[in-house]
C-alpha cells in the first residue's frame, strides 16, 4: 500500500513538472561558448579579448573592416579626408544613425569619446595607445569631427576605440569605477547588452534599428566555460552553437560528428621562438642573463636553421598551422611577407653545424657546444611537445637544452626581465600591422627601472627602426606595404626570434542550429575573434522546429531523480523492516 | 572567560593571515600591469599610469599600510582585473560556492558517516570490503578526470557548465529546478571524492569501540543490535569525525577549485584560480581573508561544540 502511494506521489511530481511552460513565439538565440572571463564591460577599461569582442557588438567604431577582405569601410563615420600635411583628419558622421535608445549619433559623441581619453587617464587604460599622437579632437558641427595629430599617422583609419554615447557618459563621474552595467546598456552596435551574470553568461538582444539592418538572430548569449574540453562537449550535446580556440586534438575529435561543422580558419596569431639577442633597456644598459653567444647573429641563424619547422607544424600543430616566416600572418595577405628562394633558411643541420663552427662556438669534449635554457608555459600543449622536439634537433648541432616549463606569470616575468636564452612566445596581430611591428623597435624596450617595456624579443636595430618610422608616415599604401615587407625581411635575417608557425583558428558550430555564418575574410576566415562583428551579425538560424522549452527537459530529469530517490527509500525501508522483523516481535 | 580567550585567539589568527597574505602574494611571480597589457598596443606611459592607479608604484611598506588600514575599516580594495571592489566580487561568488560545496559536503558527511558506521559494524563482510574499496578508489581518483568522465558518461542528461541556462524561464520554480539540475554533476563529483575521508575516520573510530565492555552490558540488557549501535557505540565514536566535519565546513568557503573548474561553476575556487593569473593582489588578499575567516570561525565552533558533545572536554 505504502509503496503504491509513494509511486503515485512520484508520478504526480514528474507529470506536474513536465507540463511545458506556455511558450509563444520563441526568440531565436545564438549561444556562443567563451573560454575567457569578462573583466569589465566598461569599454575604456576592458582589456580581455572576450570583453573586447562583446564591446565591439555593443559599440561601433569610427571605421570598420569589411567582412570580405578586411578593407576599411564605414563605421560611425561614412567618409574621411586628410589635409595635405597629413596632420588634420576630417571624419563625417552621416545623419540617420541612432543609439539604441533612439538618440541620434553625432560628431559630438565621437569628439566626446576621444577627448575623454585625452583628458582622463583611466579612460586610456585599454586603448590609450590609439590617441597617444592626438593633438586635439573637435566636433565642428553635428556631422563633422576634426582630429589633429602631433605627427603624421598612417593608422588613423584603424582606431579600434568603441565610441560611446555622450548623453550617457557625460553623467559618469569616475570612469575608473564605472561598471557600465545599467541594463540595457545604450550602444550603437548591432546588439544591445541586456544582462550580465559574472562568471556565468552575457545576454545581448538584437538592435533591430541598426543602420546596417537588423541582425538575423533575436538574441546572442555568451556562456562562460572555464575549461575548453567542457565547451567542446557542450557543443557535441547541442548546449552551445559555437566554440572557438580549440586545440588540434579537440578539433579532430569533432570530425564526422553529426550536426557539427568545423571551421579551420586562418588565424591572427603566430607562435615564435625567442632567441635572446642581448636584452637591454631603452638606453642600452644590458639586463638579464641571456647567453652571450646568442648576441652573434650567426649563432641565431644557425639555431633557426637547425629547427625543422615543417616537422613542427605537422607533428605538434597536427597540420593546423602554416610554416612561419615574417611577422604578419598570411590572413593579412597584403602585408604578409615570404622570403624569396635565396633568402629562405632551410632546415639543414649540417649547415647549422658548420655555421656554429665558423662562429667559433666549438664542440667541447662531451660533444656539446652550448647549454641554453628554453622556457615555455607549463600546461600549454604546444610548448610541452615542441620543447621536446627542439631538444632533439638542437642536440644534433651540439646545443644542449635545459627545458623549463613554468607558469604564464613566470614566463612573462622572465621575458620582460631578459632572463632567458630561448623562449616560446606569440602574438595576435591586427588588420593594420603597426602594433606587431612596433614591438620590435628599440623604444619598446623597458626603461631604466626595468618597467614599461612591451617587447619580449629585445630586438634593437637601426635599419629596422628607420623602416618603422618611414612606414608610419607613408600614406601611399603600396609604398607602405613595400616598407613593411622590408622590415619583416630584416627581422627574419637578424633572427631575434624565429616565427615558427601561423596558427589556424579552430572553430566548430552546430550546423543543425545555424544555417550560416559570415566569416572574415570571406575565404578561409574566422567566425569569432574577428576584426569586426560579422560572424554574429551575419549568422542565420537554421530552419528548425521551435526549440523545446528547456524547462521541460530539466523538469523531466529532476522528476526522474526524485522518483529514483523515492524508490530507493521505499526499497530501503521495506528491506529494513524485513531484516528487523524478528527483533521487533 | 574561556570563550573570550578563544575569541581572542581567533581574532589574532585572522590578523596574522591578513599580514602574511599581503607579503605572500607579493612573492607570486608576475606583474599585474604586464599581464593586463600583454597583447594590446600599449605605451610605456600607459603602463606607468596603470601602476600609479593601482598604487603599485608606492614603496611596499606604504602599500601594506594602505591595505591594512583599509582592512580595519572593512575595505578590501579594488580588483585589478574586474575593476570593482573586491568585497562585491567575492560576495557575488559566495552564494554559488556555499551552494555547491555546502551541498556536496553535507551529502558527503552524511553518506560517509553512514557508510563508515555500517562498514565497521559489519566489518570484514562483503559490504565492508566493497565500501572501503570503492571509497578509497574514488578518493584516489583525480577530481578533474572524474568530473570529465561523469560529464561524458551522462550524455546530455545534465548540463556541462555553470549554474543555470541562459534561456530558462524567469519564474522561481523553473530557476530553482535549473540550478538543481546544474548542481547534480558537480556535487556528485565532490561527494565521490571526499566521502571516503569521513567513511574511513568513522569506521576506524567505531572499530575501536566495538569491544568495549559497555556494549556487552547493553546487549545483556536485551537491546536490539541496532539500538546498541545507535545509542551506545556511535555517540562515543563520533567525536573525531565531528572535528573533521567542522574543519571541512570551514573550508567550504574556499570553494573547490578543481570541481568548479571542470564544471565552470562560478564560485570562489574559480575566482581564486583567476586571481592568481594576474596576479590580482587585492582580490587574492580578500579571498585569503574570507577563506581563512571561514576556517577560523568553524574551528571555534568545533571547539565550543566539543564541550557540549563530550562532557570530559568541559572539565579541562
């Protein structure tokens, strides 16, 4: 009797819980996995890549990069011109663009944003370098912004700064402490931020009145994963629609999975092997304890020659990369440089041995020439595998490697202090190559106190610096491209670092949920981490039956668990009563 | 009087933790400003501005004084990473941690003690051997691996991440059910890994009591075996387990770094992990004070409760 009663109660629980919630027209939702926290939603403070991506969706920039070929295209401004002396830039903000609260976007918003950065140091936290060369910014009328720079600056169409609404931000008293979480957050981008639960998720709604046209999805949800294995699993289960930053093995594990489409894209990142060429401060004072033998360019070239980069790409990157050469990855085809047949260094241990002999780094009695430290990041699969590989191939030319895999912080500390011989590093590059090129100028080395540097390769070369200065003020694009290529050739020749590989960006999505994405660039491009928001903006939901309410499935499972629990209790009670029946009598 | 002494001791421990924490985390390698700006176009001037904003350009002792006097006023400083007061950042993660680790620990304690008592009472039976064997195996299994395995084995029955879905209906019942649904796998992982500890402690302390003469007396009075165990043996054997339980509850606040990482549970463990990658000094210090506070308070409670549970302690 009792058993029956329990079963009834359980059944009622399940039935009650599984009644589907009354659902009208379900909004279409694109769910994206992110594996990095959101540090801040304040666009002046946010420095994490994930936050930058969300900010891009919320706020348009002055200009944008086209989806097809990453050319500069309309953003907030639709037209621009520069004065004959290249010191004055005039941008036109057309009529008809509106903030998500309906207010018109004017030139005053642009001037307000840039001026805030010029006057408030907290507002320079994330993107200050873009305005470092600004003299003044003024809105001469509602439609015209005039920017005067201290020196000619060719990167004026690549100002990656979110433009904020003046009518909201002029009431903000301290940018430093402003969380920018008054939902919905007024913005100009194709999506509007509506909810953020720290460490869990971010929700955005489509800005149906965006001047480019409404996005095709109604909502965009970013859900946070602390570990990428779980994110890949979630994609497999259909919990999320899109995942990026996958490791080669994870990417392979999704091959042939029904309903999942993989996207092997050309990435913006490259991996490099730093060879300490003699770390020094900005004023030339040596710092760190790099092996002095590495100051000789012949030794550095020999090391580069002893590394079989093709083998690294195929065995460590599992083929998901391209062999490295210059500092700009091939995804930015215009600026990408490849050595000519004469310039190319081929994998040749014999030649490397001979070069080391010629450089006077002779073999000792035990057969070694040099003992070098190789630093990498513990837990990063690439560093773990590639270091073993390098140990073997450099061993062949008499260089003994002491591999030290350390935490991210320790690695940063060693590279910024110059206390390494060889180290793995890597950078993400932008549409305009200025940033990655600037890293290797003499001025990027740290100051006398060892702080303030941004380089980790400690390259300081007069020829390179001269070319850098020239390209920065070369407004004829074809000439600038030529200069940028010359810089890369110089870097390749002097080898302060060997660019080992251009990593592919590995992404996958539920093709049963999403019909198509817009990649950037159109051919072989990425969906996430673009220089733009085309991936999300252009995403089209697949035609499928209305999503079943998640509640009912959840409730079903919970109901099941409750039922199971009750059965266990009933069985236990019955068994117990049987067991003690003798004693009770 | 004794209570005052204990309270004083607890307060002193907390102060020591606060002082130690400050200097301890300064030894962690890494420069918060470098971590923040890495990979972004940055100028030396911007780095210097950030350093000044965070007070990192001040002498170490001055930084300590600012931190310590702030702490006395109840201020934990501002997180470098999240750009918000540390107290706020910790507060929003405290709930999820208490929910997960609290639930997990509670189930583990009840299950562990129950299994321990059973196993001791029926020592050397198949039940004892299987329970002990399974518990030890689970205890030895890496949490990370077990969590991932559970996630794979359960297919799409349970969600793989976080505390709730983004598209759950906003009403209370749906939300509560959703959180419960998300809670299953992480708490199961936690229980599987820690229950063994209670089980083994309970088992061994009960075994020590098994041959005590007072149990024979109880049986001679004609008591059922169940009652002998419940009323006589267990109350005498439970003290070591209680101590352990309170120590564990003290650590609840600290979260469960690995479990939270596997299931992306937005708790304090995960926050600790993130803070270390900065290193985010103020956040680390705040977390240490909160975690240590939990342990100190629970220890104090265990001390006081011992007096209630065991009259012998009161006399001393």
